[in-house]
C-alpha cells in the first residue's frame, strides 16, 4: 500500500479513500483501523503465484459510501487467501442503519469472488445432537463430489430461534464425498442442529 509519500496508517486510525483515489491493498498485514470510509476504490490483490499465501485486513468499521471495494471479480477471482476481520463488540457505537463490526455498502459496489467452489452450502441428512463431533450431509446430487478440505472452516447454521447458535468448526476429516459426506470437526457442538422438515 502506498500513501503518496505520507506515512502509512497506524493502528487505531480512521482512513478516508476519497472519490477518484484508488487504494491497492497488496501487503500481508495492515494495521487494525478504527474506520475506513471508501468513496473511491479499495482493491485487495491476491498473491501473484502462491495460492496458500495469506493476507490479513482488520478494522472496526468499513463503509463503502458510493465507492468500490473489490476482493476478486467474477472474471478475475481472488486466488490466494485473505482474512478480513471486523472488530467490535455488541456494545460499541453503531454506524446508523449498518450497526457495528460491519462492512457497510451505501450506494457503492462490493465485489467478492474467490476460487469457484461448486458446493458452498448444503443441508444436514440427520440431526446433529448437542456434543456431536461430526455431521452427515445430505445426498450429493448429479454425481457431484464435495470439494471441502481438511483444515477449512465451516459454519453450522442454527435451527433454534437464536442466530447466536451458529457454530464455527474446523474440518478434521471428511468421508463419503460423493454420497452422504460425513464431516468430523474440532470440538463438540454446543447446541442441537435439527435436520427434519
């Protein structure tokens, strides 16, 4: 990232990308920003040759206000890894309408396209009980094969009335990729995830 001869931003600072300015994020790790307002464009560049290369971006609030934010496009996908972390607590101040810990878009464009994954979500075949360390997924259709990998993270959606019952887990093993995949993960489930209709 270049700042036209100015010092780069420091942790805790608020940054403005004005209309007509284009900011290319091509560093491995940036500072944890308090606020980033994008009226121009903010483009995250993948590593040129290493698909496993990781870049990290941290902020409390990011608002694309009439601007453009790109983490890959449909034609030119983001081909390495990026971790975008939004930092806040439920009691921190809100951006009106958007809230906190947010990437908000107000009359702007947000383009996020990673490597094409044919199956990004699916249903449970059977109910996952409290304490379970694996789940069984629904039938793969049309000779599909699940391309999820050990070490990737999944989110198991809640089936209660609370969105806080979603559970994030890291995949430890996968079997039966072409029929009813069974995913084993780190740590037991803290709530039941119902699979019935």
